């Protein structure tokens, strides 16, 4: 049987499968430096830091489902997130808004009160990345890459949500954070997870946009009160890295910052980073 034929992970129909990217392919264009001798991005891991054109890609979805993910999340995020030539539309929209007065930090915003923010597409995009990371075995450069594991029940619940068969899963909460910077670090941190007692926390960053997805049967109030999907205000964060209210989550954010030496090399060489969190997070 051809490699491009099988069961689509989203609609579950048999047919021709496209080469699906975990992180949208368009983002990799921002990570290249065309004028450099080696224009490929830097991939940083525990054992080696190198330039590489490797991407996380495999036959996963049919054409109709690829288009579904694009229309309901990817396209909007790509148009409104990171820009090489100045602040993004998303950053501008949040900069002009005011944080919710119920939170003294000044970093929590009601997305419904901000013109230009489509919170449904932001939620869908984040959930789709983490779901894709969980439902397949991914590799880069011929080596397996361990990403998040939602577990079969949650994989199915999120599949139904992404396919339009059900609402956002009841035992889940998602945080959406935009970094308060006109020029956020051009990083991709692949999805990773952490057990937090009776629930799991899944996290990834992409170009100044960060997500935390929590799943579990008894999510604490400090998690659900900031959820973009579960709160009437549809909350989101506009914050410096490390500025999120949840202290443990803030510590997790701080671990996503590349080492000064690596950043200095990136600035000197005129290249930007893909940071492989699977190998760089230290617990």
C-alpha cells in the first residue's frame, strides 16, 4: 500500500493522505536567512546545536481535513501573529486594549472586548497542534521526537472537537498568551507535557504566541479561571515571558528562553532559532 494512503486521523476515513506539518509550513519561512551561507534555521538540542532544514512532517490527514484545520485556525493565526517587518496585528490589538480589572497583574484580558481578536480560531489552532503532536509518532532527521501524550480518551474528544462533531472537551482548559513585545523571539518550542498532580499540562510556543492546555477530571480553579474556552469573558494573556499569574506556569515559561550564548550566536549570524523543547527543558 502506498505511504500516502491510509486512515485520516481526523475524519477517520480511508483515502489519500497529504504530508501534514505539525507546525504550519509557512512559519519555517520566517526561520530562514536567505543571504547566509547556510540559510536553514538553528535547531537546538541537548546534544547538538546545528542548522537544519528538517521539519516535523508525515502523512496524517486527508485534503479535506487539512483544509478544515487551515480555515478554522491556521490561516487566521498566520495572518495575525508574527511579522518580520513590524508588530503583528494581534500585538497591536492587545496593546490598544485594557486588562480585566479583576486581575491585579494587568496581564489578563477579555478577548471578547478586543476588536480584531478571534478567540475561537486561537483556541482551535492551539488545540490542533497539541492533538496532532499526540496522535502520531513524529521524527526529525530520522530520529524519533517525543512530544505530548494526551491519552486515547482525550485524543478522541479533541478529534471530535476539531472535526466539528462536539464542543471543546469538558475536562480541559486552555490558556492563550501573547508575548508583550513588538519583536518577540522567533522561536518554535515543540509541544511537551508535564504531570501536575491529578492533571496534565501540555505546552508549546510559536513566534510570540504561547499555549498551555490542561486536561484532567478535576482541574483546579486557578487553571479554569483563566481558560479561553471555559470562561464567559474568554480570557487570554498579554504578558512578558514569565509574567503569567500561575507561578508554576511562569517557571515553565522561563525555561523556554534560549541560553544567552545561543541567542548571541543567532544575533551575530543573522539567523533565528527553532528550539527543540523535548531536549532543552530541564525538570
